[in-house]
């Protein structure tokens, strides 16, 4: 018998040499096919190729707090403390800091502390100049009678009386003079840190009553000494703050020059960053934050989203350019990666500004 194999599904078949094979059908004569798995589908959209600035960034840890430190000292006559602001309270020009025996000490702005009574006939001085500057700022000289200088004039006394009336003092107390302790000069608005005495306790002249800071926000960073030369006053940074969805811009105010050895790790120098918190931000103090320091920068370069990069078959990167004619893969050369912006610099031909590249849908 010839070597011919014939059969019908479910029947016997004759093989070469007359051997009978029991078959259940044609499937018995075929190899099993591998299981087919559908390739995963990634949803995509497109993003433009743009021209702009990119930068590398270094992340360092810092602490968000308030700038400056003051100790408010009582200069009123000794007596029982009758009023204190709560910790965290912001006190501005013209508001009361505390009160002793019912007499308030009011905050005015100035760098020289109050050290004597302010009244007509006193000798000229910087404290008079500061008082006049504050009276004008508070609107107590509507007729512009004060010459803002170091001399306590009749116009100065008139402005003081107007201020005493505005504060609700009885007529008998509108004297046009300010006894020592009734005003406290500090460089600006303050935030109360803690009370150093209790309401109801006694406080004499020269005794500390409050600790305070300015209301300005700063981040203090222990910068490793090896990075000191790469960061300069005026450099822009971003600060990631707990509770805020986007980083806060900041500026390096100062970088220390004296390194401090650490028990573990490299020596550090102090760096101070100024930040302006957005309205409604949490009133955090001594909160850990992350500071992103801008390093190498490239300006006005061609860039696209990092997520557009595809691994090239022979190494390197490609992007999928999508236009009216369809989709095409283009090899690109990458430059700086800006992790903060999610962009990468690209060089070489093949992709131009304004074209759109394929990116996954986030």
C-alpha cells in the first residue's frame, strides 16, 4: 500500500505499511496551537513640542518657619499684667502688644527701641523721627502739618492727640505726649511665639513679657558644604509644603560661609530661603519641607514631555510624531531632563516646534 494517509473525522485511517491508526479526527494529526493573548492597549493623546527653559534640580530638606526673633520687654511701670495676645497672633502697627495695669503697650515700627518719654520740649532724636513716621502712616496727620524729622513739634503733639482720640482715650488722657512704655518700637509686624508671663502675674520694667518673630516666612536648609559654590543669593527655588498641591516659589536670601561638622554625613552650611505663602495656606511653623534648587539651565530650547520618549530599537530614544498623514517614529537626542516641569530638552533634526507627539493618557 502506498504511503497515503486518508481519513475522515471519527473514522479509521490507513498508513504506509498497512498499519491502522485510530484517529478522532484531523485534530489528531495537527500540533496544538499556542494560546493567543491580546497585546495591552495604552490610551494615548498628544502634546506639543515647545520651546522654553529647562533646568536640572537638586532636592534638599529644609524647615519652614518664621524669620527673626524678638523678646518684647516691658517698659511700663510695674504692675499686674492684664492683657496678652495668644501665641500665633499677628500684631501690626498701631495694635496693642500687651497691657499692664490696664495700660496698653502699642506696636510702632522702628529699629531703635523706645527709651524715654515722647513729648514737646524733648531733645531731637531718632525715636522722634520714628514716631512721626508712624503717625503719618496711621493717618494721624491729614493736614500734612508734620515735618518728618528728628524734632518733636506742635504738629507732632497734635497728631499724637488725634491718635489718642482715635484709640478711644477719654479727653483727659489726650495729652499729646507718650510716657515710656506706651509704645514699643519693633522693625515691623510681629507674630507672637509665646507669652513669657501670665495674665494676672506681675511684671516690672525691663522684664520680658513676650517672644515673637516677624511675619515673614523662611525656609532654613542645612546645605552640604560641597554644594555651597553652586548656590548663590538671588537664585530661584521651589518649595514643596505639606498641604499645598503645588510648590511655592522662593528665593535664596543667603548662603553661609562657615561649615559645621555633623556627627553623621558631610559638613553643612546654613542657607536661608524666603517664600511667600499663598492665601489660605496652613499656618505651619517648624514644618519639614523639600526645597528644589535649580542647577544647570538651558534657555529657549526645544523640549517635549518626558513621557513622550520611547526606547529606540538600537538604543537611545524615539518619539511618535502624529500629524495629518498619520503616525511616524523619529529618533531624538536628549539633553537636560527637567523633573520638576516633566520636560526634556531635545536636539537634532526630525522634530520641530509646534508638532505634536504621542504621550500616554495619565
